[in-house]
C-alpha cells in the first residue's frame, strides 16, 4: 500500500509498503502517482520524502503479475503506471527527497533518478537488471545517477552500484546508517520546508525548465523496445528463465 502523512511544518511522507520486496503491482504505481499529485496540489505541503518499509526501497514491477496475465494488457498498464509514477516524482511542485535503503532496482531507479535529492543508507545498492527480465527502461534515470559509460556497463551486465559510489559521483547527497535514514531525509526536508514556499516552488519549476534531460520522452522511447521484446516472445522466455533461476 501507499501511505501518506503531512506534519505541521509541511513535510509530507509517502511510504511504499508492498511486502516482501516492494515490487509494485499496476495499482501500486498508479496509486503512488496519485498520492504524489495530490500532495503537490496541497499548498500546505512544502517538501516530500519518498521512502519505503521493509528490506529494500523498491524491486521494480511485480513480475508475477505480468506472468499471470493472459494478454499484453498487464504489460501496457504497468508501463503506463511506471511512467505516471516517474512523472509524478519529477513534476512534484515541491522538492522531493528519496530515502533509499537496501535494494533499489528497476522501477526504483526511475523513482530515485527523477527525485530532487537522494539520501541513502550505507547498505543501499542501485541497479537496473532489466535485461535479465526481458525488458528495457529507466536507463534514462540511471544516467542521471552515474556517468554514461558506467550506466552502459550496469545495463549490459546487471551490475549494481553502492550508495558510497553514487555519493562519490555526487548523485547521493549523504550516506547514513540504516537506522538514521528516515531522520536524515526528514532533516533535509525540514530545512527546505523552512524556506519561503513560493520561492521553493518557483525554484523547482525553474530547475525542471532548464533540465537537459527530457525524461518523459526518453523513457517512453525506451518502453517501445520493451513492447517489441514482448511482442516477439523473447521477453516471456527470459522472464521464465529468470523465474526458474
């Protein structure tokens, strides 16, 4: 489920809780998009912390939901849901801080790569193992976290990067012990929330306006290759092999 709260200082928390590994179903991706959109429309909200309960931040899409589908309808919907959730993070009118623990994989990269600020626990790892699942996508967002050639190597090999590595690149603001993760993210959000809210919303809009990435267009382009792999039947075979491994 997706849980939201807003404290008296205007700091909102959006918490993903989908045991056992926070692999979101179609409804989860759309629910996350809706929650973020509603919070952004609330003038009392000054900053958002996106975090998760459980072992890891996000394991991407619910592969079992796709495997149980009898047609391509679930694939179309999960791709739409992911696009909606990633866009809601990017378009959130106030700064959004992602608090990442454990694994951040697949769709999790899309969420984190579109966030404004990343705080991570020292056990956090980031990866895009899409090729092992017969899919593509979110390289758009991974390329916002690591340099181009590192991104390509991670895509081709399904390798992961540590929070410390991303901190060295400058994409992760700070790395803390897991027990301190929520407090660290809330501290950053609180510092932002203490500033003039009109100025901060203008700052977010201006930074999106000068962004060199067109994240929505490029992610949608990547999705086209995922559809192609599924239509050809290759994706089903790769997913089945992954499920047996």
